[in-house]
């Protein structure tokens, strides 16, 4: 497993997502990507899903559990861009901390493949969201992700 490649894919995915939002107005964040799913709710869902995925990946490899934010898993009452973007950053920070633990020798190697596959699914989900946002907002579609 190439840890640095996984890190690069995570950084590339987040860069594409943030790039898709460049110059977005509040009405852009409230635009529907799918029926009943706005850009903002999709971003909040991605953050919750990433946190839950990393928690499960930690369990799979026997890595120590990390404390979760108080609102983790609970939909916020009123979503606004700053806290959602902050939550995405926090979720990604937890992902990078988890990747750091993959370098340890005390892990359950049987669960490692499933944990990495779960992280790759997050990367794909984020790339899909970036593409949907890029297609929905006035700037047009984003270029494809860089090859690694």
C-alpha cells in the first residue's frame, strides 16, 4: 500500500471540491444537486460520512479511537457554509491522523485492506461531489482528477 499516494488522492480530492466552490454565493450553496439535496447538505453529509468511515476504519485495523465532535452524526439545525466547510476540514484532519496510524506495526493487517478501500470510497465520493458541484454552478465542469 502506498500511503503517500493515498494522501495525495485525499489532497487532490479536497482541492477539487474547494475549487468547485470558488466564488460561490450563498444561493449557490443552496442550489439543488439532486431533488432535496443542496450543495451545502451534500457537503455536510460528506463530512459526516468521512468521519464515520474513519471511525470504522480505525476499528477495522485496531487503531485507537479518537474523540468525535459533539455534533458528529447529528444534522445541524441550520446549515451555513462556514461551519460546514470547517466540519469538512475537521473530518479530513481525522482522516490524515488515521493514515498516520497506518504506518504503525501494531495494526490488524487483515482489516487494513477494508480500511483503505473505505478511504478510497470517500475519495471517490468527494470527487463525484466536486464534479456535480462544478457542473451545477456557473463555472462549468472541472477538469478530471490528476493521474497518479
